[in-house]
């Protein structure tokens, strides 16, 4: 089966979030299942800066963008660590910039940039000799791809029989632009109506993809249900409910090579489920040194690693620190970067408990690995969470996840109770209500369990043995492809 993946970012070329991890890992996992996969992404400045072996293909063409024609030049590179061909769309005006989407403010021309990219990806696909069976696009940046396939490229041999799949990674980001940007798409104004591309007077690129794609997926079964209702659907719940028969939730896998405590170069002593106590202790010593402490603290270590934004439940963490840091029973580490007001609140509470709370503001991949290895408990108290990767890494590193019951966290973490301990499914702690009291109660439950050495070791061992690799997720995507593909 020939599959084209179209995404605005993919690890290791360019990354701002979980989308890049999916777009960088799914193609190879599909190739393992026998698919012939090509990935198309933009050639950002940072892609060229990484020193990856990019080759010019000699393919160049003009892409219509409203009344202009913008040149696209195509580079090629094998997705590192895989056999997947990646085609990169270069255009200096659109992609030779310091960041992918803008800094603290989005670039004002993001609609032009990603309308250009979506059209260029389709133009490139249409120029291939071998036809595609599936065109799989991700998030609002590629939302026009399914519409282009049906409306502008329906007579192009390479793509006319393809079926389109749109994956929604986060409903909160929809690609909303003023209505005149409709002129840039090259599509007829008749599609600018409330049932197709319009959303309260604006052009909505995610909605466009959701309406025109043959199948929709999102990144966990629970999130697939949540987005069909208010507030999870962020205003598009009606569209999703009307397409629920073609909506599937598939939990993301993790990169089990980059995130493997048995081989991780970011931690001082590799470990497995057999000898995790030694490995985790060594990580605590290294973390203490890194944070400037004389010796590691013997108290259980509760950690948070993530973006310091509302979605991640960081206001609950700030409250929790204030409530629990004085208890003397626990130590906290918070690693993250995000909204300035959140960073300031964290600084304030951390300064009040210097021996108990370590706060590291910044993005540090290596430190994230070390914290996962050192931690006993990893907090993921999200307000909403489409899938979540932090809890999956935590399971693999024997840092027991403590999560709020939302989205993908529901599908991956099972609360520890007498029943779930007995039937062997327990792997973490779950609280339901979004308030710091409920979070605190769950932390106390986890600390009580931690005090019971045998129970805790069993929990850690079981968590570390769970398989969150891409294999089973890729099989689920393949099932979707098989179901919708046009058979010749
Ligand atoms: P999201 O994509 O919504 O940010 P996920 O849980 O899916 O959340 O993925 C977050 C990823 O980003 C994880 O790999 C996490 O370790 C990493 N991460 C987040 N913040 C930081 C940080 N400050 N330093 C290092 N890694 C971080």
C-alpha cells in the first residue's frame, strides 16, 4: 500500500511538540507493517541548520497562492534511523525563518505559509508516477489537503483514487483566519459555508480537513469521545458528532529507542525492571549534583515535566506545592517552560521552600530523561490531554504516573486499587475532579503506596514492562487504511 504522510513538523527535522514525534515515528512503523511510505514536510531554516544529508531533487514548480505563483523546490532525505523517504518543500519566503510558527505571537502570514505548503504537497504528489492509496495529513496546517484532493486534483492519476485520512492532535488549534484568506486557497467561495470551510465568519482549516477527509482519527479513544461534546470539541463538536462513524481514536506510541532506561545516554546508570532501584538511585544522585545539592534527598521525589500552560493543569501543581511542600514527607522537581505568569507563580512558591522544591525553567531534553529516571511519581494533572507522552515515558522509566482522568490519560493509566492490584492492571494513580484538593488526595495515596516497598516495587516493575511502542498503533492505522482504500 502506498501511503503519503503530510505534516508540518517531524522529528528529527523540526519539532515544537508531540505532532513531530508522531510524524517522525509513524512512517517507519507503517513501513515495518509493509507500507511504502513517503513523508512530506516543510524545509524550515532549522532543518537545513541540523546538518542532515538533504539532497536537492531538481524538482521545482510554481504553486498558485491567490493571484501569485510561489516557487517550491523539493529536497530529499531518508528519515534518519529509517528507510522512509522524506520530501521537503522549500520556499525561502515561507520557511526561511527563525521558528516554525512564530515566537510568542504566531506569524501573521501563517495561513499563506500553510496554504502554500498544503497545495505544494498535493502538487508534488500529483507529479509522482506511482499512485497513492492513502494520503494522511495532520492538524490544521494540512487541513486543505483532503479538500484539494477531492476538488482540485480529482483528475490527477497519482492521487485521484487515494483516500484521505486526517489526524487531529489537538482540537484547541484550528487554523482560524479571516475570510479573505479564502482567496488564497484557490477554492470556490461556494465552499465557504457553515457546513464546510467557514466557522463563525472565519476560514477554519482544521474544519475543512475534518469535512473533506474520508476518515478522521485522533490520538486516543477517550479524546475521540470528548471532542464530540462541549467543551472538548472547541466549537466543532457538532461536525465531529456528525462524522462519528468515520472517527477512530488511536493512542500514540513512543520512540522506544530514544526513551529506553536500558540504553539512555542521559542517565548515569542504565537500568531495567530487574535492577531499577540501583538505576533510579544513581539518577537521583546525578540530579542532585546537577541541581547543586550536596546529597540526594531520601524523601520520595514527585516530578512535573511539561509545558507551563493551562492545558497541563499547572495551576493545580502550583497549589499542590503550596499545600504539600511544608509536610516534610516529599520532594518536588518541576521542569518546564511556558507562560510567564505561570513561571512567576512557580518561582514564588519554589522560593518559599528552597530545600523541597527544585524549579528549572527551560527546555532541556536530556534533563527531562534524567528527571524521569530519578522520579518516583510523575504528575500529569492535565485539564485536557489528547494523548500525552509524558505518562508513557514515565511508565517506561518506572516513575509512576499520577494523572487526571481525561483524554489519553484515561486510556493509558489505570488507578491503583485493591482490585486493579489483584488483577494486575494497576500502573498509576488517577484523580477525576479538576481541583488541587483531589490532586493532593491522589498524591497522598501514592505516597502511602510508596511507603509499602513490596507493593511499590511490583507497581514499578509492571509499569516498566508495558509495551507502548508504535507497533500496535501502526497496526491500528493500517486497519483504518485497509478499510477505506479503493481496491482495484
Ligand atoms: P504536549 O505535546 O502537549 O506538549 P506531550 O506529553 O504529548 O505534551 O509531550 C511533551 C513532550 O515534551 C515530552 O517529550 C516531554 O518530555 C517534553 N517536554 C515538555 N517540556 C519540556 C521541557 N521543559 N524540557 C524538556 N522536555 C520537555
